[in-house]
């Protein structure tokens, strides 16, 4: 069972590094139907990952916890990591 979702995003357009750590119950409230795009996992607006497909259900995330879920490099140089514990 997943207890928390962790995201680290390096966005090459802005040069910002963002770390997000949320209890899984908060993730479930914010995105009860899961995630269609990687950008939704950043919980931010206007990232270079907004249009990258993810298709992750919350059940998928919980079933595989603890594990690395996403390790994605964007063609523009951005990097995106997501893991659940």
C-alpha cells in the first residue's frame, strides 16, 4: 500500500528544480481518476511535461509501491522522477 508520492522535476525551460512530497491520501483526493499526462504529476501549471502521456491509475501506483514509477527525460532536456513509498 502506498503512503506517499514523491516527484522531482528539472524543467529545462526555466532551470528550476522542484521537489514535491504528498501523502497518498491527498493525491487520491486531488486526482481520484489517476493521471493521463506527466504534467499532472507535477501539481504545477505550465511545465514542459504537460503533454507527455502517462496513463497511470491510483490503483497501479498503490499496487507497485514502494517503487520508482517514472524516470522520464524530455527531448528538451528536462527530467522527471516519480516514486511511491
